[in-house]
C-alpha cells in the first residue's frame, strides 16, 4: 500500500462521514419541500429542484475538473442515469410527498437499504453474509424506531407506491453514477447526470403546462426563493456530491443504511432551532450506526 493509497479503514471512515453529511443536508430538505408543495404542483417542484441542483453543480464541475473530464464522458449513459435515476425519481418523490405526508415518505425511505442491497445482489453478484444481514436488521430496527417516534399518520396508496418507485430509481442511479461513470471526476458524476435530469424534467414540465407560472410564483417572494435554493442547491445539490463519495467508498448497500438515521438529523436541526429532544429517535440513530458498522466490518477487514 503506497502513502497515497488510503487504507480500507480510512476509506470506511471517510465514506461514513461523507454519507452522514449527505443525510444531514438531505433531511433538511423535507420541511422546505412541504412549503413549496403548498403553492406549486409536484411536477414543477421537482423540475425547479433538479434545475437548481444542476445550476450549482455544473459551474462547480466546469471550474474544477471539467476540462480533464471532457474527452471521457459517455453522454448517452449520463443522459440515462440523470433522466431516470435523478430526474424521474425526484418527480416521484415530490408527488409522493404531495399525496401523503413527510412521515409516510420517510417511513418508505427506510426501505432504501433493502432495495440497495437487492440491486447489489442482482447487478454486482454480491453475496449475503451473516454480518451483512445482521447489520441490515439493526439498521432497519433503528430506522423504524426513529420514524415511529414521530409518527403522526401513515397514508398509503398511489403516493406511497410513487415513493417506493423513487427509492428504486434513485438507488439504481446512484450505483450507476459511481460504477458506470467511474472514469470521470467525483464532481462530474454528480453534476452531469443532474444536467440531464434538469433538461428531462424541464421538457416534461413544459409539456404538462404551468412551468412558467410556477417559476413566477417562486420568484415573487424572497423567502420562497430562499426555500427553493435550500431545497435544490442544498438538499439535493451539495448532498449529492457527498452521497456519491460515500457510495464510492462503502457501496450502495451499506451507504444507504444511513438513510435510516435521517429522523435523528431532522430532530437535531429542530432542536437547534428551539424544538424538543426525542430520546427514542436518538437511540434509533445509535442502533442504525451500530448496524452500519457491523455490516461493513467484514468488508473493511478484507480491504
């Protein structure tokens, strides 16, 4: 191992830190999404979100690593990953949140590790080990406890089905961005698919009608603009860079277990703003962390 090659333990540590950071930023977007959906249709909310994310990520990529990546971009693959994995999945998520509520969306998001590991089993030939199964069980237990601690309602139906579809597409897109676009820079893997997602969603919104009115509504209020920027550039733009770094180091299956700690991060944000403290959510977060560490312990040891 050279001095410039990180050890498996270092990769695991940085991967967990990246993924936890992504989840903290992502969790902050749920209240922002609720505010936007009160005034704008879900389709247009998703379009504004991915376009704002692209508006942040594309210049960042162009200023840092764009020239080095230019000759290595498989545009067809980028377009497919972005349109399906990040564009359509965002639309499904906003639709689900508009038809149900944040609690229901969050509960279904707890299925993310199961979906992600299933994708690894199918596409990567991953084997289920006892350690992985035990870690997954812990992560799910902690996540369900954390979600249940704030449970107000559970609305199933078409919205819940849309959220499950969003989870499947997002997990596929995240894995594909890391595996199929491995030859370009980390920022490029985040930025270019979101450009494709933004173009795809803009076309769908224009076909559906009302996009101009939605943008006009958003632009009329400085507070509304701030919420939209948080929802697009922050909750999905910045978090995507961190998320894909975590997926690269941990794999989509283990990285996705961090989704179940999201209620704890939401509680911390609310607590910092003067809200209450929930001991069950805190305990659930530690159980999730134990599951994540257990699941990857054997992997880290093998290097």
